[in-house]
């Protein structure tokens, strides 16, 4: 199903709604689609971890594509996008579980994403996720 989702977005125009970039990003992440991730993540991307770390684009891609990282399930909900011109800010909720280096994780996070339009395509410039503690 995830491969179908990624294939369905391949080549889709992103000139209208930055939500399409978020959906493609999540599908490519789940499918470990390196080419689509590299297309969607801006060259100067920065990821702010839930523990206060700051990761470069290269480090984030290496993490997401690592064989040590296993994503068993993930969904993004509560997507609210605010945009003006070529810049959009999205508030989302990301819920996922899997393992990293054999250690299981279960995340329920509030995420903010900065998305920019470059050359007619929306790209993820930054993401910051904070664990929701209940």
C-alpha cells in the first residue's frame, strides 16, 4: 500500500497546496524512497529533535534510511497549514511506532513544519517535533 501511495504522488504538481508535500514526505519516509525524500527535503533542511537536538539534512536522511531504523506504523493527523506566498507553516500530530537499533519506540508528537515553494515545488525546510505527554 505504501509503495502505491508513493507511486501515486510521483510527479504530482505541488504548485497549489503544501499539504501534498507533507503527504508525499510521509509516504516516502514510510517506503524509504530516497529519491523522493531528496526531492522533497530542501538543501538547507534542519530537523529539531524532541530532545532538543539539531540535525542537518544529511543526518536526518541517514537516520530515516538507516537499516537500524524500522517504522512499523505511522500516521499524521490534525494538519493545519498557514501560508502566505511561497512560505507555509504546518502544525501536525505524528503518531508512530517501530524500533531503532533494536530498541522499540512509540511516539505521539506535535510537529511544526516550515515548507517553502522553490521553482514551483513545495519543499520541507524544517521540522520540529515534541513528544505529547499525557
